[in-house]
């Protein structure tokens, strides 16, 4: 059952009409379906039920503490890339020994925070980072468990801004160089090598790049074992795509079937870092049409959500399906859906055929659960929108709409 659905021409999230939420909290707002979040988490996690694994939700995709808490109650770990994400995860009640820390630029302060929290492992991305981690661990009298994030040089065939596993990308350590880095790690006083990691990109719509990656990593693991370096965890990152328009990504069960087949005799616990596939289609951005405007060549719907609220269309040219909250079965009109921000790149859709929309109508920007709110900003001094979590016939504000006072927090006139 789909948790965003029409009933008598009104869009619902679970059993709550979207317009009811809009009346109460105003617009724009993000709205998540709790049942969908749970279903998607289970769809992914249970797909790997027959093998030892840990599903570490990728915090950056949707970072609200209530949502992290929900996943924690389902047994999730977290994939983090900053001290802020570690803080959120701990506040959400995630067990520290289920947290993996990735990222090319961890600061000393963040490294110390991770060590003190006792996280599962650091995915290292440079020799200098390795030295710093060893030094910090020594200073604190702790041991640090590590994986090296390998860059397998596999083309994920996705948008160039979100591919990460190619030689020219800044991420990870080149496959050949990683062997030497592992040998170096063996010599460090305070490091325990426990894993191999990777993450090749996001919004992948085929399994093949994952399989190619796995083949390369298996080769590396075999070589490391020959050198007596014991690899217990294989972290395959995130990246499984979703349907925004017509994409046809593999279902998690298909993804799992292919990988499990390929992993049979590896004798490693698997770690996954999915983000988008779990939250992407569990959230929507609701916005109201402020004005309809006819230009010489285009029709515009000027809405109250802008690129500061949902950056993906402006940044990547991403497609998000847009649908009216009240469906009146009107003829289609070609429009640009644009926000109030003073930039021409401030659009949510271009040349989109939508049923004729009037001033004051509500629109739902779909598939906005991943990298939606988490990439929002205060550009143009716009308070960020609230986040709403729907559970059956109830909804909860899990983040307040920001106020003007919030905008100035920490600023001062000297
Ligand atoms: N693990 C690591 C180390 C990552 O860098 C990422 C995403 C993930 C896991 C989760 O990937 P996912 O399963 O969500 O594909 N802002 C872009 C996406 C950037 C992804 C960055 N890394 C977008 O809106 O499409």
C-alpha cells in the first residue's frame, strides 16, 4: 500500500489529509510518512537477513533526530561524516558501536569525538588522516578500529556531482595504494584494522557497478589476508537509487540477491550505508502557489518554497514529480514552478505539464525525503520549513519552522 495517495481527490499522507497539516503549520513544510520509513528500512535490512550485516543509515540524507531515533529502534546503525552527525546520532539513541565515520576531511576535534564516543570504525581516506587518528588514539589511551575507504575506480553511471568512486574523485584511496596503506596501518601503535570500505556514488540504477566494485574489493581482501591482515567487515557504502521519474532501479531484494551470491565464501560481516533508498520516497515538500504569472514565453507558478528549501533541482537539475494536493482533473498546462529567491536557478520544475493550478493551491513536491531538508539553507534570510512526521491518523511537528530570531542567533553588532 502506498502511503501518499489520493482519496476523493485529496492527497493524504497515511490517514492525514495534507491540507489539514497545511492549515495547522502553514507552508512550506516537509512531510514524512512513518509507515513508509519503516517499510523502506525493513525492505533493505531484511533483504540481507541471511548474512551477517549492519545497516548504517546515511545521516546526511535526512538528519532529523526523530527519524534517526526511529531507525535506531529498528536496529539501525549510522553512517556519519561529521561531528554534528555524530552528535545527532548519539542524541537519537544510536549505539556508538553501530556508527561508522566516513569523510575525506575529518578534523582533529571530530576524530577525538569519535574516539571518545567509542564508534565502530573510522573509514580512513588518507595516510595523513591515519597518522592523526593514531596520534589522537594514543593520546587518549584508546584503540581505534579502522577500515580504509578504497576508491575502486568504477563508473557508477550517475550524475557527475554524485559519483565518488572514480580515479579523479577526491574520495578514498586508490586500490593499488591501499595495500601499502594497510601495511603501514599494521605498524601503527593504536590502530586495529577491521575492515575495507567503499562508496562509489549515489542514485545508482543498476547493480553492475556494485558487482564490479565487489570483485575488486574481494581481490584486495584476499591479498590482505595473505599478509595476515584480518578483515572482518566489508562496508559497501550506500548508493542504491530510487524512482524519481522513469528510473527503474533494482529493488533491494534484487540488489541483495546479487551481492549475497557474490559474497558467499568471503567470511566478512557486511556494512551498508543506504540513505536515499530508505527516505527518498518517504518524504514530500508541500508548498503553496503564491502567484500565477504569464510571461511572454512561459507560464510561471511562483510558490512559497525555494531553492533554499529544496536545492536538488537547482544544483543537479534533478526531476521531482509535482502534483496538486487537491486533484480537480483539469486540463494540462506547461509551467515553470519557481520559488521566491532572487536567482534564475531557483526552480523546482521547468517546462512541466501540470493540471491547471490557481493562486493559493497546494502542491506536493514528491521524492523529497532524501537530501531535501538536510541540504536546505537560510539563503535570502528565509527561515527553514518545519518537518512533520505522520503516523496513521496523527501528525507530529518534529522540527519547528524557524523564526526570524533563529535567523540572527549568534550574530552580533560589535
Ligand atoms: N555513504 C557515503 C560515504 C556517502 O558519501 C553517501 C552519500 C552515502 C553513504 C549515502 O548514499 P545514498 O544511499 O543516499 O545514495 N546530495 C546528493 C546526494 C549526495 C550523496 C553523498 N553521499 C543528491 O541530492 O542527490
